[in-house]
C-alpha cells in the first residue's frame, strides 16, 4: 500500500520543492520592489479583514469575494521586527543561514496573514498546489521580503519542518534572491515525488518573482491539502 504524502503548512507558508531528479541551480533576477499586496482570499465568506499579526496596523478590508489591497509598512514600523537578512528564512521554519552580500542588511519576511470574516478567523498563505503526475505534487507560492539595504541572498537551507512526511529527513531549498531596499516579492517552488514503495523525495527553490505585482491567491492549509493530497 502506498504511503500517503502529506504536506503540512504550519503558521507560515508551505513551499513546493524539486523532485528526485535534482534541482537546477536557481537564478536571481532584477525585479522592482512593491508597496502593496494585491490578493484574494479564496475561502472568503462575506466582507472582512486581513492582517499581519506581528505588524501592528498592517491590515486591509476584504470584499465579499475576498479581494484586498494591503499597504505594506515602511522602515520605521519594521525596525523592531527586522533580523539579519541572512536569517530571514527562519520565518519559514527553515534551518540554516544564507550568504548575504551586505552582512549589515536587515530583513523581515511576510509569508502568512490572518483573515477574519463570516467564516471565522484563520491563517492563510499565498500558495497553490497542483498534481503534475500520479505520484508527484507541486506547490507554488509567494512571500514578501523587506530589506533595509540592497543585498544578494544565496545558499541552501533545510525546510524539512515544512513537510509532515516521516520519510523526508532533510529538504534542501536553494535561495537566489537579489533583494533591493524595500519590499521584494519572492517566488517559492517545492516539488515532491513519491515512489510506489512509499519513498518520498523533495527539494525546492526561492527566487525573485517575475510577476510580483499580480494578484495572489491566499489559501488555508486545509485548502492546500485538498489540492495536493494523494
């Protein structure tokens, strides 16, 4: 009997990573910064609000179909929350630090928000799951990275804690992001493959998003599980 593959999205963002064939080296690219998040809560139930709980005052109203425009805070509102830019991936429960071209740069990562509407209060992330094949699953997502100085972030971190899969002891995620001072949108990709014997392999990447200003879809972990369950 084939062991099921379950991807867990804890209070942050579930990533989608590369398959057992190996992950090509991700390429960073020059992309403009943003000042707002244009999004839609897919499980919306009437009007409501979305907010970043750690950043006081960072919230926006949602329409009846879940659409919102959230203005991202600027430097003064973030100073107490930033950390060394090389450690920002820890906000995604990924172990290890990155190489930062400017070691004095500080950053903050928004990977999930709280939504409150007629369906209650819940955590949502900008993720979408798919089933490329019978035994393969992918998750694509976005996160919003603030840095106070231009810096290039690179390296590999272990994001095994993002997956609730006992067969995966480590999950390498390669990072290649050209972060500019301000808010940068990064694209997250995780692909996982299961064998008929229940063995699972996964890997992934984080790079600059080429469509960062486009509307993003925000889902609960339960919605994502429904998209990627075997």
